[in-house]
């Protein structure tokens, strides 16, 4: 059946499929048909969007994006699900990444390479996972945890990674036994990231002049600038923000905007189509 709202007529196909007969439709019937057609168009749009809709939700959530050696994955994701092109300059590429990943990109391989006293050059995902989650005693791990504990004024340990009841597929597997399976790689990356955070905090506390500490200060500076631009106030320095922010607060949480900041950012940004 097809319908034209302006004349409230419907074309009804007869059972023998040879003729169409125009009949007058009520305003209610025409409105119902239009609503059904509109819903079908919306459903088709969402289906065509595919993972691009998920990518857009990730962007709007402003959550940290965590990966391992993930520059290619980030580039491919932006090309396939964001703006369908990649900038020609490194500066513009970084702007694009910040736009689509406002919570930051946290590469566990890069972070692990800042801790040579723990990993001694072995920063493949399976090695990082094994060192932190299955061993937890390698290199200067305990020394960094001691430094983190002293800075926090309380004991700091590596988190205990466990699986929820009913999720047993990866429970008995050793590091790398299911490597390159998407779910397993994501699990190893997330577990490694959770264990890296207290070690990073420990190194920043023990070596305040290290490149990792400098990167941490720069991240705080960017977070402060982003937070205050929307509020229209002067930008505090990184030192001021560090006095307000405990050293052991996970770095990604420091970069997450508050609900008020997210609302202000959404009001300031032009509305984007989910596509």
C-alpha cells in the first residue's frame, strides 16, 4: 500500500497483482502510514551506519581509549568510521584524534617502554601482560610500588585481575595462548593498563625529572586548559593543578571531563550527525 497525505488516498493492490485501485484513506490512516515509513527510514539509517554509530558514542562518552601499539588501529578507525579521510599533516592528524578521542589515547606499549626497569625491552602485549598480571615481581616493580605508596601515604599494589562468574573462556589461559583473538587481546590490554597505572605513579614520584613526569605535567596542563576554556576563566598552571590532584589518581581519570564540562562542551560544539 502506498499513500499520499495531501489527498488522503491509498493505492491498494488487488490479490491478482494486475491492478491498483485508489481508495480514500482517513487522516488517521495516512498519519499511521507516514509514521511507519519514517520509522523504517530511521531503522535503515542506523543499520547503514553500522559501527560508525558505536564510534560516535565512544566519542561522546569522552572515555579514555586504550590500545597496545595502536597507532594503525586508531588511524584505521578514524578513516573507516569517523570522517572517511585522514589529514595530510601530523598536526592536523593529532587534532582529529583529539576531536574523536577527547579522553585521550593510552597506548600500553608506549607506557611500558617508559618503564625499562620493569620490562627490559620486552613490550609485546603478551610479555607486558605476563610480567604484570601473572608475575608482578619483575625488575623494579616492587620499588616503584613502594615509591607510589610513599607518595600516596598508603599501600599501593598491583590490582588483582579476575573474571566474573560465568566468564571462564580466558580464565585458565596463559599469556598469549589466544593472542589475536579480539576479545582476548582487549582483555590483556585492559588488564595490563590497570597494572601500569600504579607503576607510572611510582616512577613519577621517584623520578620527578623523568620524561614520564614531564609528559604527565603536559597532560595536566592540557586538561586544565580544556577544562577552563569552556568556563571562560584564566588557565591554571600544571603545578597548581597537581596540588589539587593526588598523584596516584589514574591519569585517564584526570583527563575525563565532569558532567558539567561535558554539557558545556556539547553546547559549544556544532551538532554532528551520527554518520
